[in-house]
């Protein structure tokens, strides 16, 4: 019997006025051509809708490319699909009950090389609340250096920012992106994944001269592995 793939949604839905990051405007979604207005362009009984959206690139769940941090870095349109799609993933639960900073110890003795490392903190439960913008979990500098040395392919987190936003040097962004490792922020639903045995996808449209853009992030999990993780 053929096994069905299990698809797990890991993105936040983009909605009008939604605030992803305090200080950045929410998206404005409206008509370019309404259904009613389109009727004059087509045969009787035929209508179409064309919408338009105005938003900052860092909206919802998004990926950062090296150009986000470095003017000579690879931009969103230059990121190879192999760095964003069909990546072998590992999901790591970070217990932040004793502190916001996620240490390197969380990642010790795990098979990380070449993986999309997804860090589940549970912060996504505060999405679209004021609490989401304050006191979020982040990676410590030591954890960043450990993951880079482990030669991971991509890093993602379900938090407001992979950095402590009070550290204006942004060590995680600076070091990961200098190493060519894409960063996916504002993930959600990571608890639905097993620790391993899934493929991760976070692909934006290929836009030039942008450092970040929204993605549809998801994972494909084999059904037995998913059931085994829940048992």
C-alpha cells in the first residue's frame, strides 16, 4: 500500500493589518480589479479578481538571505532552491523556562551537519499579542558558533527574532548570514514535527535586491514517523 505524505504547515497566515515586528507596518491587501469591475472586460457571466498587496518584506514567516545583512551578499533572488527546499530537517525543543538565551548545550550530540535546524521554543503561542514583542527566546553567541561549526544548512526559529534584540550587533544574523546560512524566523506549529525524519521547505519568490521575504514554510513527514513522535 502506497504511503501518503503528511504535510505540516509551519507558516503564519498573512492578513491585512497584521503586525509581525513592532515598528513595521502591517500589510495592506486590496483590489486592483474587483470582480464587479472586471465584468466589463469579459463575456457575460465571466469575471475575475486581481488583488494587490503592499507590505514590508519582513512580514509573517520569512527567510533572511545574506543580503539582508551584507550589501555584497546573496539576495533572495539568488538563493539556490537547494538551500531552501527539500532539506533534511531536525526539530529541537529548547526549554527556556530558566532563561531566554538558548545555549549550545541544546545542540550537543545531535546529527546536525547539512540539516535544516528548526528550534521550537513555543513562542508562537503569543503570535498577534503584545507579549510576542517582548522577552522572546534567542540563540546565544556560543550556540550560533556551535551551529556554524556543525555545518548546518539552514536555521529556523518560532520566535520574534533569532537574536536578542537588545544586542544591536545582532550576532546570530551577522554570523549565520556571513556563513551563507539562511535564517527563517516567525515559524509556528513546530511541535507538530518529530525530531527527525522530515523534509523542510521555505521558499520565497525569486526577487532581486531584497534581503528578506515571506515564505510558505512547511514540512513533509512520513506518516509512521509522525505517529511515532506523538506516542
